[in-house]
């Protein structure tokens, strides 16, 4: 949350209006016709305008925006800042941008469907993101990358940045989806420089030779030329001025800024320095820092001269300093008046406090080094922020405080522990808890919170049995009268009991948590709905689970319109649900938001689920390299954080992908490396969502059915099915039925296989399960196809089931058919394949899509299609699946 954004209920689009207004165009502005043309003709591409400060990025973008609007393109401008690294804040802004473009529905303002709204737009639009260099948060970058990857034909995404952002630019270049405008293209030509001086009514100030030398020294740097034109207004000896003009870009800027600043009247110079620490300026907040100045008149004067401010038009007149000049002013303030910095921050803090805006009030108190005042403000507001689940904001503040300040406020130290748990992970939070001594404190508040958080920390560290024991003792001490701690304990223990298999007691604790929270804690409402949704999902109630997870993700929107670190708990579960419904774009969108947060927190189940989904979506889209990278990252995290279950889960997921690629030996090796009897014996006693349908015994069965003795699996499958049914784990039972049908098919008992697949599909249809079936691969698809034929030819046709089967088969795509090898084929292909065609076949069998093959082979999509047509023609095949089958029979591929 930025310093200028109010907390709690007042956060909304109105508080962010200034971010949506570009700098007003200045009268003396050189028109960059060529740059405008390059930007405006780039529909469907990311346009990156990247250069150091002062090269005219924003000016070129503003001019392009005006031209696009003249042609009827809907545009929106968003100036980013450091606060937008909070993914919740960025999603608010993105939702508001979509609303202003006229693309969003009722959910767009919450940021939930903004990316999809842009991707699905059938009207031309242009989204401008300026000062993108301030963004480094992986989740925010992921969302922008997603927008760039799915730009519609009439969509423009224009980014202005001082540095190259991590947006997968190489991939976009290869696909022809990137237009780059760098410093060389932004540099002023000699003619541009002449136009600038003419517009400043200075055509005769410099001779042609002097202008040429000045252009050479600035290397066409727009800001340097502009500031030089200002300084020349007050220069007598132009020749001497040009001779003295030298240095690096930043040195030139500092020299010119100092030259200009030194010539300002004392009262204006004082005003500029004292207000430089404000992110946004209006007369009221400026008056708090300059009580004897006529701030309204000063701002109007500076605005009229267009020297230092970028005016924006919002609900009221506000401005911001050009970033280059603001940096210089703050440096000057600290150099000339170091003792004033803290006092000015305190004055700003007091002003925001008087306006009931605690977030910027606390920010300024911290930046000014007045930690006691910051702690005093936090003491009044921290509990409310905690209830709202604003863990990242709290964590940032506490990390900025000296440890001695926190230790002097034990209650705030406890809130810091809660924040650390959901931002830096349970291990660091547990260390803080042990150091605090809160468990043995005489303060009932501290004891209640310590008892509430300890079982949750233990469970988050994968110590569920210990967590259960500690939590039961804490439950015996309820109620303590401290609502947040008590409700969190009830939720944590409900989750624990659900994991340990006691569904009935878990449900009782969830009901108690609902009664205890009484609607006051949005964080705990999220926690309760997430845990109950977990119970629903494992019991096969996908529709109900999806509704609960959606409610949990949106739990804080009604209060603060924001996603929070706490919501990562619900966000990954919701991604699981929409992935299961085969809504892959929405699942990927959620992962872009929540996977980086999950990685930071370090929750084992969430890391496993999120990385596995990331890998599977990439594999489905033909990006096998990205799929493998996601699994490797999961394995690395497990080793780094000493979580054997995470490491084993990564190996199981890799084995599954290798199996789908037909690589039996490598898949078997991965299974052996994942086989830790102690670990999987413990898993069998618990009900972890990450292992509900991906555990060692099931993985072995899956491999044996595909490559080994399917008949030997039938007895083990019956036993696994019985255990799953008795435990009410109907989601697991569904997958076991699919495997059972495959095993029966492999043994030649096709009637029994079709009967078994029919039972599974009838249940799956009721709840809408899709990916559980699709992820088992084309062999299951062939069985679905057989069952559909029987269903369609029967007298008791179910239209809902028929529609469901049709959607499943469409999602499977082309399915393999039995191919009889003719003597001609067995004797050899009529025309041999080229080396490139064999490589295309290898990539095809590994799961790469056409576009992914094109990128990997550094060719166009049409070239890949040509190779595939040639392969089919040489083989006499009618589809790529037939071509793969023939190539395998001929031993051309494994």
C-alpha cells in the first residue's frame, strides 16, 4: 500500500485517481511522429519503451495515447510506483484500469477477472504502464506477462521503463510479439533539438555550430536539452555555457538542476526542497510542511512554468515531481538541511493522521526515523490491519523498525509474529515466538495469541502430530476473550483434524469459529471457508468446494478491496478447483498471483500444489521446458528448506510427466528416488491435499498399468478403492476407478473396463471433474470414447452426461487409433525423414505444441506445420497421433 493510499474501507479507485492521469502535455513539446507511428501500429504486441531517465519515454507515450484516442481506441494510463509491488494494490489498479476501458464486469474492479477481460476484449484498447522499473515483485510481473502473452488482436500494451523488465522478452521477440523502443530510438535528432529551441523561442540564442556541439554533448538526451534551454534563458555568454556543458547523464542532470535551482527565489527553492519527500502534492499537505507559504499560489506558479511538476487532473488539483528532479531535490535537502528531514516527515505524518489516513502517516513516521511515533500509530491500528489480513503491510513496517522498539511493545511484537508467519514463513515466526517469551507471559493477550499461533506454525512446518497435541491443550483454555487468537486457533485445529482424518470434529470446530468471529475478522472468514472447502474437495464435492474457495479468496474484498498474503492459503486452493474444471487461463492467472507468495511463505502443501499445477499447465500448452523447470524449482525448494515431502512430491510429478512422454525407464527411476517408506507411511495416516491423488502407491500402480503387469495391479487397486471409499475420499476413489478401468483394458477385459469407466464418469459428471480424467492421458480418452458410443446408442440417454462426455472428448483432442502396420511400413518408409523432421517428431512425442516447437527450433509456426505435413505424407498418416504411432513401430523414436 502506498503512502498516499488510505487504509481500510476508504481504499478504492477514488484514492488512486492520480495514478490514472498522465503528465499534462507541455506547450513546448517536440512531436515524435516516428515513435508515435511505431507504437500505434503495434496492436497485439507488447511495446517496451525503455531508456534511462529523461529520454522522453513518457512524452512519447503521451503523444501515442493522444493519437490512439483520435482513432477511436479506448485508452487508460497507469503510473506505477513501489507500492504496486504489493500484488493486492496492483490488482486494484488493474481492475480500475479495465473498468475505465469499459471492458470489465462487476468483478473487474476487484482485480479478479481483469486479465481475462483484457484477453477477451473484442474492442480496440491501449493500456499504458509508466515507470515500470519500480516493479520487481514476481507476482505482479507474472500478471503483466500474462497480459502480454494473451493480448487480443486489437489490444495494445505499452510499458515505459528505465530498465528491461523480467517479462519473458526473448520469447516474445521470437514470436514476433514485441516492439522495442530503446534509448537510441528516443534520442533527439539535431532537427528535434532545433525544433525544441524554436518552440522555446530561442532559435537565435545558439549558432548552428553551438547547437551542433550541444547536441553532441547531450547525445540527444531530451531532458538535458530541455534543461539546457531553461538555463540559457539566464545565460549571458552562450559560447561559454556550451563549453562548460559536459559530464555523464546523471552528472549533467545534477549540474543543470543545480543551475536552475540556484536561480530560483529563496521562497520557491525552500518550498521545492521541503516538499520533495512527498509522493504526491496538493496545497493542503504542502501547507503542513510550509505553514507560512501560499502553497496554492506556488503550485499554480510552478505548474504554469512547466519546470518541475507533472500536473495531473483528478478529484482535486494534485501534482508530482518529475522523478529525476525529485531525486535531486531530496539529495539536496538531506545535504543542506539534514535536521529538517525528520521534522518534515513528522509534519506529513501528522497531516495524514489528522485526515484519518494511518498508512501514509505510519510510512512518513518511519521514513523520518520517528519510530516511537510510528509505534504509537501502529498501537492504535495494528489489530485492525491484522483482522483484515494485511500481513505484507504489517511485515514491511515491522521490518523497518529497530528490534528494540518492537521489544518495548510486546503486544505489537506479537502482531509482528503473525505478519512474519504469512510473509516470511513459519520457521522465522516460530523463532520470534520463542524469543518473545509470550507463552509464559502474565499478559492474557500475549498468552492467548501465543496459544493461537503455535499449533498453526507447527502444522505449517509439516509437524502435524505435534501440532495436534499442542492445539488440544490450547483448546482447553478457550475462551480467552481475545477473538482473533481464539478464532484462528479454532480454524487451525479444524484444519489439523481434517488432515488427521477426523472430519466430524473438524466440522464442529469450523462451526465454532464462525460463531466466534462474528463477521469481524475477514482473515479468519477466509481461513474458515478455505478449510471447509478442503473437506468438500477431498470428499468429491467439487462444486461446493469451488464456491467456498472463491468466497475465501474474496473474503477481504468487501473491506479493503485487496488480496493479501493471508489469502494465499485460499488462492492456491481456488486455483486447484478452477484447474480441475479445466479453466486453465483462470488457474494460470491465480498462480501468477499466488505462487510467488506461496514460495515466500514456504507452506509444503501449497508449494507442491502450485508448482505441480504450473508444470501441468505448461505441459498442456506444449511448453515442456517450462513444465520441467517448475518441477525442478519445487525440488530445489524442498531441498533448500529441508522438506523431504516436497522433494518426493517433485520426483513423483516428474515421473508422471516422463510417463506421459512414454519414457518408462526414466519414469521408473524417478519413482525409485521418491520412495521413502517412512514418509509415505506417514502420508497414509494423514489427508494432505497435495497427496490426495498423487502419492507413492498410486504412482506405482499408474506406472505398472502403463508399462508393467496390469493384471497384477487389479488386487491392489481393489484394496486402494476400498480404503478410499471407507474414508469418504471420493476424489481419490474417482482416480482409482480410472486406473482400474485402464488395468482392465490392458488385460483384455474391455466390457469390464467400459463398465468401470462409466461408473467413474457418471460421478465426475455430477460435480464437473475434468482434469482428473484428462491428466491421465489419451489411453483414458480412448475408453471415454468407447463409453460415449455405448451411451449414445443406448435407450436411456442422459443429455447432461452426453454433453459432459462431448466436452471431455473435445478437451482430449485427437486420440490414438489402432494402426495396422503394413508390410510396406515395416519394410521401411518410402521416403526417408530429414534430420529436422525426426527432431519435430521427437518434440511432438515429448508434448510440445506447434508454437513451442517453433520457438525451440528457431523457425516459424508455418515451417513446423510444413514439417508435420511432410511427415504425414511420407508415413501415409492422417493425424499426428498416427504419425507418432508409426514412428514408434519403425523404431524412429522411443
